[in-house]
C-alpha cells in the first residue's frame, strides 16, 4: 500500500510523453503515488485528427477519456493547469491555486502553435492542433460546400507535415467547392521528410490542383485576405478561411528560479533529467538534448520520439527508486507516415517504402494499435477492421 504521507511523483501534461511515462511506470511496485496534472478530460491522438475532421474516425477512437486510460492503475488525475514550478521548494502551483509537493517531477507540457507575432493571425486564422480546432473547421467546410463550385479560396500556411496532410484532406472533403493554396516560407515542402514521402506528397498536391507558393512569407492576415511576400513581390490574396500550421513553440510553465533554455527548450541529459535538478525530468516537445554533448543527432519533435522518451523516463524513475544508474535514452527511428487525403498515404521506414491505399490502411492500423491502453487500442482497431 502506498504511504499517504509519501510525496507523489507528479507528471505535468498527459500527452504522448507524459501518458507513456505514467502507463509504463504504473507497472512498477512498490512505488510512490502517481499524480497526473492535465486540464483536458481526454488524451488526443493528434496524428489522427485528419481522420476525425473527415469523419473517417470518431472522437471516441481518436480521443479516449483519461478516466478509462488510467482506470485501475493507481494514478490520480488532477484536472488543472500548472502555472509555475518552484525547483528549490520541489512544488508546483496550479491555475486553480493549489500547491502540490513532489518527490520527482516529470514535465511533459508539449508545444502550442506559434504565430511569430504576425498581425492578424491570432484573431483570424483557424488552427489545426487540438480537438477544439475540429468543429470550427468542419463548420467552415460545410458553409463552403453550400457555395457554387470554385468560388471560394482556402489558404493553408506552412508546408510541413501538418499543412501538406491537411491540404490533401481538405481538397478531398471540399469536392471542388474551393481552390486550396499552400504557402511555405522555405524553398521546398516537407523539408524534414524523407525524399520518397516528399515526392509522393508533391504528386498528391499536384493531382489535387493545390497551388503551392514556396519562398513566400506571410506578412499579415485579416478576416478575408492575406498579404504575403513571395517570388512575385507583395501579393494580397482574398480567402474564405486561413489555417495556420506554420510553427510551434514549447508550452513551458514558469520555472523558479528560471532554467537555462536551448532554442526555447529545456536542455536535458541522456537520462532526460533537467540540468542541475536530479528530481526533474523533461521530455517530448519541450525538451532538447543538452547542447554540451558531442556528435548528437537532435531528437525529432514527434509523437514517436515523445512515446519512446516516456518509456525511457519511466526507466529513469525506476532506477532512481532502486538507487541504480539510469540507462541513456537512444531514439529509434521507426520511419515516417503521412496521410495524403482520403484513402491515400505514404510511408517510409523499417526498410519499406509504400504509397497509395495499402499505405493508408497500414498507417491507420499502425496508429490505432498504438493508441495507449491495450483494450482501447484493440477496440478501435477492431472497429476499423470491421467497418472496412
Ligand atoms: C496535427 C498534428 C499532426 C501530427 N502528426 C504527427 C504524426 O503523424 N507523427 C508524429 O510522430 N508526430 C505528429 N505530430 C507531432 C506530435 O503530436 C507531437 O510531437 C507530440 O504530441 C509531442 O508530445 P508531448 O507529450 O511532448 O506533447 P503533447 O502530446 O502536446 O501533450 C502535452 C500535454 O500537456 C498538457 N499541458 C500543456 N500545458 C500544461 C500545463 N501547464 N499544465 C498541465 N498540462 C499541460 C496539454 O493539455 C497536453 O495534453 C503531430 C502534431 C500535430 C499538431
């Protein structure tokens, strides 16, 4: 039985990194009490948001409740947001005013969209980052489908994976109701992707008649127009919906005293511990390798890396509990999968390159079976197999 006087291990943020830390570490016995502080009632499997937007998957498949995921594991869920962490006093303070002491702290608060301060983005752009972004976008698509074919324009800013995947999905959903423009500041789409996936994506964009504007920087956005600077100089383009996918920034609570940051992220050592604080682990989109290490390949900011780090964080916590040395985290690249519209995808990894309907099915199956909690994962995958 856990000692009620014992200070808990607190995990802040129940996304890919925090949740996999909890699910892995909850199997260790005996252990201190475990507390998750997370404002949302549901975990969101963001790589499947495109399928939720299109209705190919349902919310219960993409966003299972924490109550179900944590059931029977001895983990308390506090529905709140951590506003600050006092590293010297070993406690966190929440927005509702609670102060909780920890024996170990796991910070996994992820990233939020970044508008880089560009005028009008915050007020006029639609987002595609969380569950709450889906209904306004679905409503906009519904309105556009009521208009005469080809009279409307949708602009997506950012041609990273999110922008490209979303552009393909929107064209398939709009069925000709709007012309889609994809705006990218760099000189190519998917600059961080594998060559095979980039080529497949370029073809998918071309097949859908999506206009891609490379080397183009957005200057300002209003409710019905966007101004950008590109190869043709300054251009004002009218729009009937602009979706911002161009950047993200780490979601850090205030740290007291303030911690040193590297590229806005918390530098951690190879066991994911925060420099100078052996009782704090940071991982996922808020963490980066300590830049003083040599010859490192940076960890990608991805769900894949965050889940692997969650498992590594659990083994660091267990090593601390047993007074053993923790093993270093080594990222295993399992490949990259991109959805390219309804029924289409491309994937590269594990010695395989594949595109088309089979890649689409494999991607969906791979994600659904990776949903946390074995019973939910199987139920979701089972629902898909039965429905296909
Ligand atoms: C549309 C989209 C598609 C993507 N597709 C892919 C993909 O196909 N493959 C892939 O590998 N990656 C993908 N990613 C990237 C991936 O989702 C992130 O890298 C991953 O979610 C990072 O995990 P994390 O645990 O660090 O953060 P998150 O999963 O974002 O979780 C952070 C959690 O912390 C909570 N939180 C934030 N602040 C606080 C606070 N102060 N107090 C308490 N809780 C807090 C949030 O509510 C959230 O639940 C995609 C991202 C997006 C937006």
